[in-house]
C-alpha cells in the first residue's frame, strides 16, 4: 500500500489518502511463449474413441478454466486455451495450446478420454518460419448464438474428414493452422438463451388477424415448424456446458496472393458442412494480411467477443482422428503404450559385472556357432 498526502489536490479531500496498487511478481514478466506450452497429441490408427470422447473431455476441462477472482467488481476470471489442427511440412497434427500452470491438468483430462494417446510438448510453430504470404480470417455464427450448428449425431461420416482433407492438399512450402480458442461463457449467457426461447414461444401466427376475425386467441399459440425447430434447438443447446469460442484459420506460404486466398477459402468451405438453413452455421470474416501483425495469432489472444458453442458443437469441430478417418499425412502414434506385465521381474541395485556377463556371452556365442555349423552340414548333405 502507498500513502499520498500531497498527491491529491482537491479541497473536498482531507487527511491521508491510502490507495492500493498492484505489485507484480517476477514471473509475470515472462513472455506469453514462456508462460505457455504446446502439446502434440497422437493416437494410433486403431483408435476407436470417437466424438463423444471429445465432448466429455471438453466437459471436464470446463471447470479448470473458471477461477474466482477476488478484486475489482468480484468477477470470475475465465482462462482460455486453444485446440488446433495444423498442417506443417506436409503433416497434419493435433495440438493443444495451454498456459503452463494448467498443462498437467489438461493432460490428465485428455488421457482420461483417450487412454492410448501420446502427448509430447513441442516447440510452438507460430514463432517459426518465414513466408512470403500470410493471411487469416475468423469464422463466426451467421445467426444468434443461442441457435446450434449441425453436430456429429447428424452426420453419416466423420466431419473431421472434410477438414483434414482440405489441409492434406497443401504443399511442403505451405502451412495452415486452425485455432479454436475457447473459454467458459459468462454467467449471464444462459439468461439470454432463456429470453430468446420465451420470446419465440410468445409469438403467434397472425395474432392480430385472429383478434379481428373473432377467433378465440386463448386456444393456444401456433408456431411454424421452423419456429418450433429453433425453440427445440435452443433448448437442447443450452442444456450442455457452453464455451465462448473464437475460430481462426491461418494460411502461410511462399506463393502469390490469389493462390493463398484460394487455399484459405478451401479450408473455410470445409466448415460449411456444419451450416443449417433453419438454425445456424458459420460465415467467414474479412481476409486479413497478418504479415506485420501476427502477435495476436502467435500469442492466441482472446480479447474480443466470440461465438457461443456447447461441448457437443466443439466436439464436432475438434476431436482426435479415429478409424473412420483415412486422410493421408496425419501424424499417428507409431506404437501403442501399455502397462508392463504384472509378473515382470524387477532387478534392483545390481551393477554390471563383466566377469559374470562375459563368460555367459562367450558360452552363448559358442552354442550359436555350433548350431550354425550343424545347419551348414545338413544343407551340404542335402545337396
């Protein structure tokens, strides 16, 4: 605390004034790159965990990102993380960008839903590479965010296949990153959803005409099939945990501007599969040249307002590939991890003894030589 006696020049203020100023620790002087981690997730080709596993993962992470903040206005602090799909050097990988202090907790939740996953911390690709063209755009919902997009139960095939297929077309001198930044929704959002539902239910078809014609309006409010679908969609969406989401699509390559925009539009088009004419869907924002202002993309800044998606919608956008995804160039785990056998013998505190090992090795070599001689003799006799 600091006291200021002469700093305030106001006749209405008397006495010693005390004010509290924030004192930052040395750890807060670290850069965003130093205070965050990028995790690479790889599953084997035999992975059978589908979109529902990702939905449960998002549900379990939701509680980790909301922290009660004591201080100004008493608002809760909402941390954000980023789930990313990146095509780098002709390889498609699945990543999670997370603050360093949450790394172990997030890893635990991923392992809980994907027991066979291999998680490794890697260098952040956003801080490397030199490219002639660097453009990006954001995806937003084209209707009110209380309405849902199409989700994985409505698809006959895995929606991830279309997204990864658009990334697989990139050349080795091109790369693209899809950033899905998420943070828990503000507490007042559910009231907005309820207000929308009540407003739709209170609407009637031609209420004025019914009154003028003498029809009894108390017999009930008739809603069109489209209105009924929107009410049901809004109710179903609000029943699950919600995230405020910002989707960014980044393209970088040594190519001309026109070719770069075509590449970016192809990736954006893969997200049109989630659009519904009666409910909601994605629309792309303006394409921006980010060559000279990459900081917000590199640091995964989440300042402006995002779109509201529930855990089922997020699981439709991001989940680890399973057996139904046959896109080439995906980074699969080369081996599957498993626990050691329960009866595996363990030798403790036994140092290497050349006098013991060497005779055994010579004996084994002599036995092997005798077997080889026998095989050679049998082959010669056969001839």
